[in-house]
């Protein structure tokens, strides 16, 4: 039994754009989790000196999440469209 190049088990190496897409998607998900974390710290602070600092961090993290999501979407194109 021989495997052709069209079989689902054939190995195709990752392209540069696919690696960038996965990296930016991971950064976007991490920034979303950071946003949730900072909002939870704002809701239930351990110390009163935090004041509005967690909200500022949450805003920056949310902006970073949107930026990384857009960068991830930029590199999420099939091979045929990239050429």
C-alpha cells in the first residue's frame, strides 16, 4: 500500500504565514485572559491602593487583544490565495 501526496496523512510543512497566524492568535487569547483577570482584580481588589490601575491595564490588554486578533486574521489565508 502506497501513500499518495493527496492522502490526509501526508505531511505538509507549516508556512511562515501559518506560523505567524498561530503566534498572533495565541497572543490574542492571552491578552483576552489578561483583560478578564484585570477586570476581576478591579471588582475585588486585595488592597485599596489599586484604585483605577486594573481598569487601565484591562483597557490596554483589550486593545492588544484586538490588535493581535486583526494581525492573526491577516495571515489566515489558504495557500492558494497567498500566491
